[in-house]
């Protein structure tokens, strides 16, 4: 069973009637329901409003994959929680960032780039093209499918060169976008997936739900977590695998922590 947390900002569902009508149980609830339709996935939810945003150290330690949707409240996410999530990704937890999560603190932290793009909210048609037919994230999809209404995201997209580009989106206004890209960050796998504007029924679409389930399975790492993933130990001379003698001047005393 792939233990998955579906994290949602849960803001527009509380403040916008269009969004609440489309997603009466929240966008996070809709995504979790889609994931739980697969017997291999066990999805629960967490939101911005919960203590520690629902992402305590203990809960993350028992999570295989985290999905993240945010938009209006990126700045309200606690930096300590962001660093905690990043450490778990580096140690092997999978992460899927959805739509406006390109600007989330966690995605920008892992990418190390501005993650900026152009956008237009006009409800235009998006045609998503599969660019890697044999990739597990697009298993079961046709070569292309359409969403009648989506927010336009356009290139250039300020991300590092992806490990893989598995989907490209074309919009009715003419723009194109790398709509599905993957990365390896430490021991963790990261998938960014563009569709998902809150005023459109994107997460009710069967093809989108297929991508989400496939994405969770792709991001899952069955290996044990890497321990002390951020540690940088000062190794003692006597612990070297081959005999050596310390020589030359140095900045640190034996056992002293490094400069940070």
C-alpha cells in the first residue's frame, strides 16, 4: 500500500462559491478520492489550516508520497515545515506538485530557480500531448487528450532542465507549456503536473485522475529512507579506511562541526 498525503491549501474552497460548488469536499478531498480508487494507494488529506499544516515529523516519516496543491497562500506555509518536507524528499519520499504549486515554497526550494511562467485565466481549451509513450506516468492514456477549460501556463518556464518531459500542453491562445516534468532530488522523485485551476472541474476528469494515480506509483520509493540526509560529519583521522597521518594547517578542531 502506497501511503499518500494529499495536501491542499483549502482557501478558495472556503471563500469562492464556484470552487466550493465544484469541490464540496475540497480539492484535496477530490484528489484523495481519485487516488483511493486504486487499491494500491491509501490517501489521506492535510491542509494549511491544521497544526504544522498537517505535516508533522511523525506523519511525514510514515508517508511514501506527498501531493501538494497551493495558490493564494504560499507565503503562509511555515518555513520550518518546508525544510522538513524537503528533508523527507531528499531521504526518499515522493513529491507531486500540482498546478500553482510551481510557486510553492517547497517546489522552489527543491528546484533552486524562480519557477516563473506566463499565465492567462480565460477558460481556454488545453490539449495535452504525451511526449514519452512508454513512461509509467502516462500509462493508459491516449497520445493526446483535451480539457475544455484550463488556465493558460506558458513558456518559458523557469525550472531546471527536467530529468524527463512526459507531457506538453498546448492552449487555445497558442502558447505551449511543459505540463508534466520529473526530477530526482536526493533519493526522492518529484513530478510537476500543470493542470488543476480551481474554478474548472479538472480533477474530476478521468484522464487527469489516471495521471495522478500513475504519478503516485511512479514517485513511490520502496527502499528504506536515507537516514541523517542533511548531516555533514567531520570524520576523525583514526576512522579513515586506510592509515593516514594528519598534516598541514587546518581550520577545525577534531570533532568540531563545520561552518554553515
